[in-house]
C-alpha cells in the first residue's frame, strides 16, 4: 500500500478505480504482503538461532484465495524446506473444526495445522479426532475429554502465566489478574500434567499467548511475560513432558498512526531466544494481524455529509458489521481519501482540514468508526479508504440488520 502521484495504490492498483469497478464496500488485499511479513518473521527467528515454524492465525483472515496463496508459496515441485510439510512452509493456526476443514480443502496437511480452540465439545472432536491435527488443550476438563476420546495421543498444553502485553479491550479478554477462559494457570499445572498422564497423553508442546497489537515500546513488558511463561515451561519439563515445541502464539502488531514504532523483529526474536533458545525445541509463532493488517484496505463511499449540532458527520455505505475489529479489540482506525468522485483535484496525501465523525449505516447508535477524525474536505460520492485493516475484519463479518458482506478482491501479483 502506497501513495504515488497523489493516488492511493494497493498491490500497485488505483483504489478509487477498483471501488468504481467493483462497487463498495470493498476490501482490497495484496497477498504478497502476507508472504513478506511471514518471511521477515521467520528470518528474524533464524537469525536469533531458533528453529521456527510460522503459522497464520486463520481467524484473522481465512478466505480461500489467502489460503491457496500461502499454500502456493510452498507448492511442489519447489524443492527443499519450502515444500509442503517442510519447516519453511507457512502453516495454519485453526480454532474451529470449520477452519480445519477449510485448510485441508486448500491443500494443507494435517501436520501443518495447529488447533488451539477453547471449550472443545464432543461434536468438535467428532470432526477433529480422525483428522490427526495437533490439538493444544487449554482446560483440565478438556484434557479429560481428549484423553477419553484419543488416549495415547500427542497434545499441546496451553498455559496462562497471568502476564501479557495487551492493548485496548484485550486486557480483560486474555491476560491479567481477572480470570479468563484461556489456558492452565501455574497453580493448576501439576493437576493438568497428571490428567494427561492418566490418559497416556504425551504433552509435546507448551503453548501460550502473551500479546495483542504489540509494538516496539511493549518489548520490555513482553520480556517480563516471557519470563513468567518460561518458569511454567521449565516446570513442565521437570514433570517429564517431552516438549518438542514452544509455541509463543501471536499478538504482534503493526504501526498505524504517526509516532508508533514498528516492532523490532530481531529484538523480539532475541527475547524468545534468551528464554527458550537453550531448550533445543521448535519455536512456533502464530500471528494474525502482523501477517494480514498491512495487506488490506476497506473502500467505502461517502453517502452523507451533514453538520449535526455543530459536528460534521460523514456517513459511509458500510457499518461495523463488515469491520468490527475496533469494536472488539479497541483498535483505532486510519482514514485516507483516495480520490474525488467528480475528479476535482484531491490527493491521498492531502493535509487534513477538519475534524469529523465518521459513521456507518447500521441502525445502532454506536455504529461509529471514529470521532474527531481529521479529513480533507469531503463530499458525497467520495471514496474513503480505511487502511491497514487486513486482519480481524473481513473474516469477522456479521449479517446484523440484514446488511450484506463487503466485496473483496485479492491480488497475488503487483501491477
């Protein structure tokens, strides 16, 4: 995504032209950006002396063109580690039977899929158990359930060290002092290992998720959280768990606003190496937004421009049903005007001239994308781009108010 000649381009294509051709709301994805991010993360882990396995968190972006593109990066007859099943192939992190089935349909092998669900039911296991995907279990009751259904199987154990780097609403969802539904707490770890032993389950993976939207400034806090996780990992090893992988989860962020520093991947990898590099295990990483955010924009048309009690409102032809990442995770949005409908001069890099409220078309009072948003003068018929929202948006669509899903175009090559 770049501005060239005053025009906003994605995958080398003019976004305003794409909006006029395909209609709005419209997601535009540059698939190569996903591959670039995955490669950069993998190479940083290698430079730190680690043996990495990078997987895409499917819940961030699971469309068939995305999965097929990732599979194509490692498709035969490509020799060496990039081949399917090899360590350089990008795997997948799934969290539902439906995601697993979608991955298999796009050519991924069961051993390339890491399943980390929560509250796994018997119906879930009806699908998952015969497939041979690797299960990471996060509750003692789930260990019992999997053990009854799949005795003797190798599983991962999701642990919760009560520490993390969480932005926005995620602080109350994943980590912190408030109990959450995710992972085995340190005081319950011995009971979890004992439950696995009763069913002859072999715990070969320690899995944890410590971050959400992490950028460079959060690395010191991440280091502290890793120390807490490492203490539990060593407790698992001391209990006889034959660990083959430490899965550090995802939560790596991408910068969006002025002043935000991107995550230093070498520093990130160095912290992981300091805590786990001496174990001789694979380091799994399962980012979602880090791989997908910068790959996508959402294009919407301005349908209303109106002053309301002294506040300019800009109404779009989409609502939070097609872009609800900011509602769930508290992530702010960034807006760009790619071009004017009447072709009058305006640049995507034009200076902002007014503070407006940007609202959607869902019949709910909180269907607001932003207040105090700085935009150039805007008119009905203009196209607005919501940028760097490739992850946790298009895949989280709902049909609230009967509003349809946004269209989407995917580009594997750049013009």
